[in-house]
């Protein structure tokens, strides 16, 4: 799993933006928040991967793939820290179901 950068934008339902690590957090935030006037509440680095869980049913083994998101660090350009698991849950929700 390679890492990427992310920001979490405050809204009635928080919204995530995951982007290439060569882009500065502040530039990504300006693109999103400059237009909407929203505030960045979490920022840092993340990794996104897949795990496979095995369970049994009446027919044998069942394998289920699940997305896994991990968040850490901080944005120096925004002076905002990662909120860890709280940010990971927002990113995971957005990836699985889309924004609220």
C-alpha cells in the first residue's frame, strides 16, 4: 500500500478528499474550500488497501474483501493534524457509499 494525502472538510456531513502526495495539502484545500468556504478539520497521510476475511456457511468457505483505511501524520502547510481513526471512517464511508 502506497500512501496518499488527504483532507477532511467540515460540512453537515464531513467530506474527504484523497490526492497524490506530490500535491501540497494547502493547494488541495484551496481548490475545495476556496469555492465552498468550508473549513478543513483533518489532514495528513493515508493508505488504502484490501483485506480478505474468511468465514464459513452451509456451503463451505466464504471470502469477503473489505477496504481498509489508515490515517496518520499532519499537514504542515495547513497546520492541521490527522484525527486518525475518525478521518479513516470518513474516507472509508466516502469510498464505499459516496458522500452523505
